[in-house]
């Protein structure tokens, strides 16, 4: 920036202000002249207009050069001279000299000491020349050189003061301009530094963006590695846990298979024992029927004892022999009942083990989840069948106890019959006297025989029920075998599925 440019701006603004003052004085001179009825009012206004033309042209052309400033200075002094001329002979003429001082002070807006000198010089020349040529145009009286000198001295003093003021203003404006230039230079440097900083900041942001992206890539890689490691750990944990579950299922299936074979063997043996028990029941029934027939014959013989005591004794001996022959059969029935009780106890134990096994299987199925839901159903069915088997064995045991009590009763009756036969054998002579008693005893024997036959029939019925229960147990074991086979197959399928899932999980 040029140092003179701010001063040119101020000078141009001052020139415009002076131009408007010049043109305002044109109508003012006309009005004052008309008011004072001065003959030269039009001349003064016309002269002011002519004097204002040249500086107006220069200012409108934005010409504020030294000649233009000189022209403005001369015109500024000429306007007060026109007022003094127009008021010649009037009491205010001397007051109009104040206009020269005002015009001189107005030159400070031009910030030019030369304009001050020109305005002061023109003022001095105006007073000095007119003081000798046309004194009335300057003073109300005759020419007065001392007054001119006094005015000149005042003008010089004012000019010096204005000179000093204009010098300070000029220096101040120049210093401000230089400071502004330095500030502008510093601002430009700051802007350049700011631009460089912005460029550096942009580069830094790009570097940070690249670094952030790199960190994001590294973080993503790290997270992917951690995720892969977690998947591997999860796969190992799943393999360990599910492998243990699958192994337990396989072991359980093996146990079921082994238990199945043992239960099948046990059921076969129990079925054989049941068949033997049924045969024993059939033999006991035949023996009891034979006893009943013998008892009937004994009664007939006793009725004929009165005719032949010897014949009676023979019949008594045959009855005793028949009764003694029945004792082993009753003992065999008791032994058969004891064997059946042992078998029932064994079946009860098997049922309890089956219930425990089904409970463990149900717990394992519940722990394993929905993959072995079918196995849980099979375990529940096994538990139900074990409960039914336990109930059936309990009822069979009750029936066997009834048979045991009946056999004991038959054994007691046989003992009584044997004692009676011995008594007959020892005292044949007293048979006749005791015929009535023997008839009664024979009736009791017949009743006991019928009771024994009834108990044997019930025992046969229970033996038949036991056979049916064993058949149901065999059917249940068949279902258990099928369930164990299905469990083993599902266990293998689950193991294969777990292996495939773990391989896919480790491959991700």
C-alpha cells in the first residue's frame, strides 16, 4: 500500500467539503447583497461561482494534486475577500476578516503545508495590495499599514500553528499508514502462515486418517484373530463337553445293551421256572384230587367197618400210606413257592434297577437338551414299565404267600391224617367205637382237601398271571432293546454332527 494513499483519501474528502462550502457561499453572497441592497450583489455571487468552477472540476475529476490543492487554497481565501468587498462601508466589514482565519484553518483538511503558505500569502497580498489601491475594500477607514501588519502577524502565528498541526497530522497519518502496512504485511504473513498451518493441519488430518484407518485395520485383524481364538476355545470346550456327553450316551447305550441281555436271560429263566411252577401246580392238583377220591373211599370204608375190623384196618393203612405219599408233594409245592418267591424278588430288584437306570437316563437327557428328546421319552417309558413290573411282582408275591399258607395247612392236615391212621393201626379193636369220630375226621380231611384244592387252583391262577407278567416284561425289554439301539444310533449321529460343527467353527 502507498503511504500517500490514505492522505489522498483525506485530501479528497476535504476538497469535496470545501467545494460544497464554495457553492453554499454563492447564494449566501446573493442574499446578503440583497439584504444590504448592495449594488454589487450579483457581481459578488457571480465572482464566487466563477471561482468555484475550477476547483469543482478538479475535485469531481478526483484530482487532488498539488496544483488542485493550491487552487482550493486560493479559492478559500477569495470567498472571505468577496464578503469584505460586498460589506464595504458596513459596520460588519471588519467582522468579515474573521473569514480569512477560518479559510486559513480550513486548509488543514488538505494536509498540505504548501496550501497553508499559499493561503497565508494570498491573504497578506490581498490586505497589502488593497490597502494601497482600494483601502475601502479592506478596511472601513482609510488604509492602515499597522493594522495590516497586525493582521499579517496574526496570520503568521496561525499559519505556524496550523503548520505544526498539519505536520503532526501528516506524520501521524503516515505512521498509521506504515503501521497499517506493517499490520497488513503481518496479516498477510499470518494468513500465509495460517494457510501453511491449514495445509499442515490437512496433511496431519490425512496422516491421522491414514493412521486411524491403519489402526482400524490392525484392530479389525486383532479382533478377527481374537474371534478366531475364541471360536477355537469354544470349539475345544464344546468338543470336551459334547464329547463327554456323547461318550456317556454311548456308555449308557452299552449298559442298556448289556442289561438287556442279562434281563432277557433272567426272564428266560423266570419263564422256565414259571412253567415248572405251573406243572407243579398241575401235579398238586392231581394229587389233591386223588386225596379227595381216597378220602371219599375212606369214608365208604369207614361206613363198612362194622362188618370187618380187619378190612377197616387195611383201609386205614392204605389211607395212611396215601397220606404219607402226599407229604413229599406238599413239600415240593412249598419248595416251588419258595423258588417262585425268589424269582419274584429278583424281578423286583431288576425293576428297581430299571427304574434307577431310566431316572439316570432322564437326567442325562434333560441335561443334553433337545437333541436327545427321543431318548428322554424312551427313559420315561422304561420308568413306567419298571413301575408296572414292580407292582406285578408285589401282587405275585402276595399270591405266593397265600399258596405257602395253604401248603402249610395241607401239611398239617396230612400230619393229622397220618396220626389218625397210626391210631387206627394201634387200636383196631376200638375202630368201631370211633367210627363216628373217623367219619367226622374224614369229613374234615375232605374239607381240608377241598380247601387245598382251592388254594392250589389259586396258585395256578397266580402262576398263569406270573407267566403273563413275564411275557409283558419280555415285551418291555424288547422295547428297551429297541430304545437302546435307537439311543446308540442317535449317539453316533450326534457325535458325527458335533464333529462337523466343530470343524466348521474352527475353519471360520
